[in-house]
């Protein structure tokens, strides 16, 4: 058997693939919180002409591949119970989990055999590439079902404030960037936590004192708050007279002057002043983000809220055969012209073996975030009496357009965080299903589904709505979530087990760059309800944690279902796409014996359509 060693497409770290054309300061419009984030909308900026769609030719056939000597888990056995008990045909006995195969053989991008090394031999020929994984764990390809990948690409060129705990530390990072930035040029950053900082939001004073000569715009971790300095506010024309927009808030000092923070729908007042990136830059950001995801084990992403310019970038990358992984693009409902163009064109399922772009979903916002107190609640915020957040029309939810997209055959994924936001979103979906029963089969989604009233849990299952959720959000928000909504309502928040017991379909994701997209972090949080420091010791509301098998299914089998790809991927069996993730730990075994050790895992290889697009040395 000839051994062909070829690493396709991804060989350098993310920071090295951004081209020299990316000039500091001319990015972050699409990626800060994602292309469809509240801070990405730019109502006051002159919008460039919408790019024409690129032609979409088919990708060439991929090479043949045999993966051998692996601990292969096919996930072809029956689903676990609603309480997480493995099915009777699962590869598990009195000693715990054990793999159900050793080899996977792929020809022309599709799996043709899964089984033992010996039984694989008749399916292998001398022209196949051989990937000997030497005992590593082989799983169905991982899917992150809610991402803002272009933001991941942009983050490599911005001031990274993820994990920063104080205003002083954040300003020091900006000062460091200012030393290498010419006066007058924009400095952009992102990552400060609007939830953790909500009771101590910074002002523009220190930032303006330390960085007076560059306009500075710093977007928060989840994109629902923006912080700027005096020069940035002046460039944006935000003054004492500027009125807060519907669904947004300009924080002010005692004299009524803007204090430096814009919340929710007010963010674009500041971000709209930042110069637009070029299409070449958008392509570079998108490609860099997708390449990073491949290195981190993902064979596909669901890109949540794609605007016309990022869609054009994706289509060019597809045309030029540069998409390293599959992209399930969710159109931004805030861009009516884009949605109407796709209404005319119709959904693009992306179900061919070598297809790497699907367009059959629409992303819309119903309310804002819990951390910034923008999520819509049924009762007042526990830490802000008289306030219940913002939602619906005042938050830019276009009911008419979203309904048209649903009736036109598109899935919708609607961002809803608060219990009122979730209830009203379910009411909306039920109304459209009543008008057109065919829409129920489209597997509509509620993105985040963070706080749900007990009366509404079963409605998800009754309406066929998928709960698209982020395990990292639970362990990151636990420090302040109970302050926002109190001890009773918090029990209906991040309630994965409650949803499972009600028969609700789940899919897990990271909402990157809002949270670390590491699969090992995601699995650990889902199983233990603990953060990266393995706190709290017993887990935060541990009764809502999932079994290891369920957590893995939520990133594989169930995420494939959420994209209507469940007949093509998510399981390793003959006839399905050759999409595979290889890692150096066994999360099924560790999930039961030593879940904290999952955090130490590493990706060994990522395979998409039979192509080894990443392999660790």
C-alpha cells in the first residue's frame, strides 16, 4: 500500500494568513459580535453597493483516504434516553465505553467502509492516502452550529480583550497598540465582558486621557455593548443632544453627556463611523477564521447572520475552491435585499458530497443579551426594578420579512434570550405555522434559548423548534446570572436536561468569538457545568448537565440534524460524507472517569469530504 503524505490547505497559524493588505483600523464592522450583531448594523453609514453574487461551480472530487488504527466511535447506535442513559446497542459494557471500529475508508469523499483494520483491507488500494492515527479517538466531524467566523479572523488583528478583568488592564492594552498606530488612525478591540462589567461600566475618561490621538472603539464579548474614547465619539457625532435609538441606550454622566458606553441597539451609532473594510479584507478574515476552525477540529460551521458583503466573500472563496470546511450560511434578516435575492433564488441545501456552502437559513434578533440587561423578561430584572429589556419591533425584528422567508422554504434561527423573548418568539413561530403548516418541517431554531419559563419548555417540542445553545455561556454567566433574574428564574436558564426530558432537539455551539470555541471546553462545560478553572467543585446547577454521549452528539449528530444534513453526516457509516475529527483523548471515557482531563485534549486531524485539511505533527 503506497503511503501518500499530503497536508491540504492549512499549514500556518491564523495570524500568519492575514495578508499585508489588512491595515490596522479598517475592520471589525462585520465581525464584532458577528455579521448580524447589534453592533454590526450601521444605519448612518453610506452603505456600498451590494456585491453581485459569485458563480458557484462544483468543487473537484476529493482524494481517497483510509483512517486506520483508531478508537473509532461511529455513533450509529440508538439515541440515549432523555435522562442520558445509553441505548442497549451502544458500545458500552460493565467496564464503560469502548470503540466500535478501528478503520474508516473513504472514496470520492464518501465513507465506503467502517470496521476493523483487517476487514478494511479489501476496500483499500495503493492509491489511497493513509492516515494512521495510532490509537487516537475518531469521531464524526465536529460542527459548531452558531459562529461569527469572520470575527475570529478579525480578532487576530485587533486588541484582544478577552479575559481582561479591569478597565485599567484594558486601557493598558490599547495604549500598547497606540504606540505602533499613527495618530488619527482607528484602534479597534473586542472581548471585554459586558455581563461581568455591567455594574461597573467604564467611562471614556481614562481611555481618552491615555489614548487621545486615536479614535478607539472596543466592542464587548458578545457584541451588545461598545466602549469608545472622546475622539471616537466626536468622529461619530455623538453628543449631549444625541437621542438613544429604540432598543438601545447611551449611558450618560450626571450632566447628560455620553459617558463612553453604548448598549444594545445604540452600538451602531459609534461603530458606523469606522471605515468599511474592503471585500479582499473580508475574504481574508473569513478564510482565516475558517482555517482556524479546521485546526480546532471542526468540519463545518453554521455562520449566524451573514450580510451581503460576507456572503459575497463566501461565494468568492467557494468559486476559488478555497473554503477549507463546510459553511451553513444563515442570512441576516437585517438585510432585506439579501433575503429577497435568496427568496427569488431559493434555498441552497449544500448536500452534495463536495459542496461546502449551504444557504437555507435566516438569522433574526428578537431581543438582546442578559448581561447588558437587554434580554426581554416577563418580570422585572431582579437587579433593576422597573426594567424588562427590549424586544420585537423596537429591536429590529421584521416579522413580515421573517414570515416570508419561512413560507419561502427557509429555516429561521431567531435570537431569543429572556423568558419573554423566548415565549414571544414561540408565539410568532406558532402563528406562521398556523398560516402555513408546511413551515413546521423546516426545523426552525431559537438561538441561545437561555431563559425559558417552565410553561414554555414543551412548546419547543410541540412546534418542532430546535434549542441552539452554548455550554460555555452557562459557566461564564454563572457569576452574575442569578443577580439578573433571581434564584427562581435562574433554574429555567441554560436548562439542557430540562429540555432533553421534554423531548426538545438540541444543538451545541460556541457563539464565537463571544466564547472560546474549543470543543474540549464546550464538552467539559456541557458535562460538568464547571468553568476552565473547574469551578464550582460540584458544578453550577449540575442536574442540568448532560452525559458525555449527549454532549458529543450535540456537536455532531444533533448539529447535523439542525442543518438538515442528518442523512449525510453526523454518523460514521457507509454512504455518508467523509467528515471526521480525530483527537488525542477519549471524551466518552474521560467524561465518566475524569471529566476535568477533557480540557487537556488536542486535535490530531480534521477530514472534510475525504481530504485531510489539518493534521498535527
